[in-house]
C-alpha cells in the first residue's frame, strides 16, 4: 500500500474512532473500523501500528478492548498522522547515484532536494491546519449519509 493510501486509510480510521467515541462506543475494534473501510482488520492494524508508536492511538487487548485515540481529536493534526506514516516525506531521490559527469545527473539531486524541501514545507503547513475533529465535523456536516 502506498504512503498516500495509508494516509487516507489512517485518517478514515481515526475519524471513525472519534465518531464511535462521540456515540459512546469506545474503544472500537479493528473489525468495526475495517467494516467502515470495506477492508480487512489486519490492514487496519498495520496502518494504525505506526500511529500507536507515535501516541496518536492506543489499543487494548482482550475482550471488550479495541482502538481509541491517544489524545483528543482536536489535538491530532493531519500533519502528525502523515509524519507517523511517511517520516521520510512524500518524495524520494534516485535509488542509486546518477552518472556524475552527466550535465543532468551531476545536479539533479541537489536541485530536486531544494524543490522537495519547499513542497514539503507547504504540505506540512497545510496538514497542520487540519485536525481529526475538524475533518470529522466537516464531513458529517457537508457530506451527510443519504
């Protein structure tokens, strides 16, 4: 699964965890989250594992346990979610060094590094403006179930 797909899946899961908590159904199982994603509970656990390590979610074990947010949804930004899933950023340079005596190969890495840094700064700023609570409120208000 690509980092972008993981991000979308994680944000969906976090919104679902928050909605369940608002409805008094916390914690919530991987199975319930997977049902909303039309996916598999193993995928949910894989995507949420890095978020658990980052403290954004917590999970219990045994009967009656499941996932809950690690702190309030108002304090979890989309930037934090993205960083937990893709700590290296959205862009990568060549997997190997390009030809150093090539006019393009010689400078492509430093040139792209500058561009990528600018793009990542803009993306980080925008993602930091949005929280799980804000996104959930927006989608419930703007896109109600039929």
